[in-house]
C-alpha cells in the first residue's frame, strides 16, 4: 500500500469513530481561531483526549465529520515515512473529498514530533491551505519554548494538566453538588483519594493499587530517560534521578541547589553546580515541576533567592519517593498550588512570601497583590493555628492585601483577627471552584 492509500485509511478510520466517546474535561480548545493550536503538557495527561473532545465540539456545532482530518503519527504504517511523504496527506484528503475546500478543513496531528522537520510541513499547510490546525505530542521536542521558535510565532498554546479535582470527580462518577452531611463525607473521602493518588487519567481509572503505582513509575522513567536525559544529552541518569527525588521530597520548601550539590559532592558523585541549575530548569521545561519564586520587589533579589518547586502530580510524586509522615500536608500544598496555577489568568503570577514568617502563596495580578493563602492540613493545634494566622497577617501588612485564605483538610469557618477577615475553607470546596 502506497503512502497516499495509507493516509486515506487513517483518515477514514478516525472519521468513522466520530463522535469520540470521551469523559469531558474542563479545559477546552478554541474552535475557529484561524491559528495553529499547540497543546503542550506533561506526558499522559490527556492531550490527545482534549483534541478528540474538540472534534466532538466541532461536530456538535455543525461541522461535518468529513471536514475532520486526523493523523496519528504513531501509526506503525507510517513509521518509515519521512516528511517527504507528507504531501500525500493533502493529496489523499483531496481525492477522498474533492468537493471540500481545504480552508474549511480542521486538521489534527497527534504525535507529529515523531517525524523530523515536521514544523516546516505544518507551516506550509497553515500558510497555503488550512488555518485551523491542532498539534499535540508527548516528546520533549514539543516543549512550548521550542514550539514557539519552530513555528515562527504562529501558534497559540493551551497547556493541558493532569485531572483537576472537578475532573477527577467526573471520571469517578461523583456528583459534587450536594448539601447533606453524607455528601460532604463522600467529598472528603474523594479528596483524600485525589490528594494521595493524583490525576493522571489512566492511573485514576486503574483499580489495582500495584498496577497504578507501576504505571506512574513507568511515566516517571520515561520522563527521566527520554524527555530529560535524551533531549538534553544527560548521561548521568542516576544522579539526575537522585536530584529529582530530592526536589520531590522538598515540595513546599525553598530548594537550595547549592545544598544538593554539596550533598552529592560528599557522596563522591560527580556533577557540576552549573549542571544542577540547568537540570532544575529542564525539569520545569518538561512539565514535571513548576518553579515558584519568592516575592521580592527587586528582580535581582528574586533571582538570588531559592525558589520552591511543585510537582505536576501528587500520584507521580508518591509513586517515586518513599512515603513520609508529613505527606498529607505536602500533597495538600502541592494540590492547592496546581489549582492556582491551572486557573491563573493573563498577567497573574504566583509567589511565596517570606520575611519573619512565611506565607505559602501570594497571587499577584500585574502589580497588585490580590490574594494571600496559607495551607495547613489541620488547625486544631493552637501553635499551628497561631503560626498560620500570624504568617497571613504579616504578609497582609507588608503587601496591603486583605484577601486572606487558609486551606485545610476539613476545617471551615471565618475569623476576624486584628480587623482582618480570614476565611478558612476545606480543600475539597476550594478545589471545586476557580479561585477568584
């Protein structure tokens, strides 16, 4: 079978599967922006599924399935093809649907990064034929920074994450809109599960605990060996593995790269300090972590202060590092950060604040601090309660922000302290709505 016939078969098969049977996600892609839409994100978070949901939306809006051109480049029938064969994609479609103008077609390319120089083909398509192109892939060559360069500034980026708590409930067939004590207990149990196991879709749907952990460990090994080591030419993968585990263990605390370097040096492991600083950037570039700087009015000081690193998924973290007694609190802080990061708006940035006391999260919109958040698993201990409140009040005084929140595992109340109102909310309620 020649290339053109293979592409006809792939196009026809995907069209026959429309509408795709998928669980809805909260993230949506634009339908008619006349742009190249790129969908970056950590491996296995559901990027292809989000594209399939977009196809469903198009069909619901009146677009005919025959106007959908979907090619999955991981199909073994095209594994030996090169970009020289890609013109046959357009020819195949035009022979199948000669009455359909290409400017009315929606093109979806999944795992296109498997083909070298794919970006030239996509740019040519965009400039000459089709203005609605969607691309996603799981390899590190799909990093957002590199996509912007490869596609000459044309793409619009829509990052996809592992499941939010709201999406997790949907995947588990839990309806989060009741008001009874029984419903609240169910939501607390669901949150505890989500807090420990994370939101990678396939892992959420895996019933066996041992299989779920193996699956997540497999994700981690692929990220380490392919996305990090292979993409950035890192040969010392054992040291890189240890480095990542140290960052995972340190979630919620400022991470000193210098301290990790000294630790590695004391063990006789050879790596330069500059390498570790580069690796810290790389693990963020492959979407395994998100870096959160300390809030400083001076950019120079901000760069000189150790940052915090939050992991993209609690389940991934817990499958890689040994369980610890304070994991509930660390996981809760990680989940709260991911919620803030997932729902951030243009111009907003997330920091931590530290002076005499430390405030977990400071949200700034352009130049104005709009919210201060503390995260604490349990406020029943008076010392813990006083520490969290004092940290919020100190940060409020320094930033002139009065939107104060404490997120806990189960506590809910409203406090007035020194003329300041502090809302205390259980995590499951906080996660079910976008943070305003």
